[in-house]
C-alpha cells in the first residue's frame, strides 16, 4: 500500500514554480508537507532558518533533511513534536546533530521521562498552554487545549498563512470514523472541550485550511483510488466535532434509557444510525466498538 501511495503522490502532487522533491508538497508560500509512507509532516521555510515538525523516525528524518535541502540552504533551527507517540517523534537526532532545538508540550516531556525511548530526543524546551516558534518571517503557533489524542496533542497554527494541523485527529478530505475503532488514545473526558477551544481559535484567527498528517488511498469517484489531499477547508473541524458529539449523545441516551448491555455494549438495535452515516468510513461494527470505549468512560471515568 505504501508503494502505491508514493507512486500516486509522485504523479499527482501539486505544481510548484521550482522542482520539488517527490516526497514534498507545497501548501502555501514557504509552507510544505513532507511525506514518508502514510505520514505527512509540516515544515516552514524562512529567510533565517527552517521549522520542522514530527521527524517520524531516523530513516524518514534523513529523507526529510534531504527534501528540505532541495528547497533551501537555510539550517533547521527547531524541531516541534505534535504529541508523544513514537511513530511521529522519533529520529530528531538527525536535526539536533546540526544544532536544532526540540520543542514539545510539557506533558510530552513528562511522558518521555517516564517512558524513555532512545530513538526519541528529549525536548530542550517545553511549554504549558501556548508557545510561538518564530524564524524569520514564519511563525508556528503551538496551542494546547488539554488531552485529546493522547495527553499532549499540540495544535499547530501556521502564520501568516493561517493554516492549521491537528495531527491524527482531524484528517482531510472529510470528517471520518477513526482508523482504529478501539480509539485507545482518545481522551473522552476532554474531547468536547478540546474541539470547542479549537473551533474558537479557528474563528478568532480566520483559519482557512486544515493540513493533513497522513496520506491515504481513497475512492476517486470513478471506481479507482487516489491519494488523499494535503488540505481541506477548516469546516472539517466542526464536522469532526459533530461526529464525537453524536457519539457522546448516543451513549448518554442509551445509558439513560437502559439500552446498555451487561457487556458494556450499546444495544445497536436501539440506536439511530442516521447521524453517523454521512461520515467517511462509516461502519456499524466500528461504531459499536467506539461506543464501548465511551461507555467505559461514563462507567469508570477511563
């Protein structure tokens, strides 16, 4: 699948004035996504250096560095982690060896101390709720609104382009069912508050587009497949919030009306499926599993 994704991306990538590497997509002036397999990572180029996010792993980071070097001779000055999951944040030593500094939200730093991995570079700088990383004319705003996807998911806001990335939680082209219906990293106790805060930020800053953090094969509408786009309108955030709101509402209603079985499954024959059918990846079986996770939250606070 990864080989097919890379082949399609090479053929269908956006045009650009300069010749971009095959694994790089321009999404705004001096704002790019680096692709490795199914992952996309954001980086910003300025006249005084480069800001990199999520190095992925050492092999990917070496490709990442080569892709950047094909665009600019400016050094990478900062590496920013989106959250603590090793599949996104390993390999930063490729950049720190040349002097880059690593930045992450404080709870990520605590995670790395409690559960160290030699492949993950410990952050040089941590922050609580808000931090701006500025190099030259580019700024990457870092916003933390509490646990959402894991404990320390950081919302990236690119300025002055007005682009947002919410890694692993909001994914172009459309709001969708999560890839893993077990949703092991979703934090139900704060998810509604998280999305409410993000939507407020979108309105306040007039965010126009959301950036992808994955490249997946999707239906092209003609019986074939195409690579998922690198961007989507910011309305996808409200749509994804609506998905989770429907999960909460369904589980709350099922518990109130006694439609939750002894095995903690919502009795699906009692559920109105209509609110979920419009979301990409719709699956009644997956919906049952997701709801079980949320029943566990209401039963035990987990």
